[in-house]
C-alpha cells in the first residue's frame, strides 16, 4: 500500500533576514509549504 498523502516535510512561517550595511534585508518572510511523499 502506498501513502501518497504522507507529509515528509512541513515548513510554517519561514523567515530569513540578513543584516547589511544598508539595513535588514528580508529574503524570505513568512513562507509556508509542505511536501508529500511521492511529490
């Protein structure tokens, strides 16, 4: 039996910021996604 809807990875509200000489750069701001088995 194959479970194609089984979640392998779930990411909720991912944020990645970088400090630069010009201030903070938001490269990722609130990304949410999931990857199911077979995708």
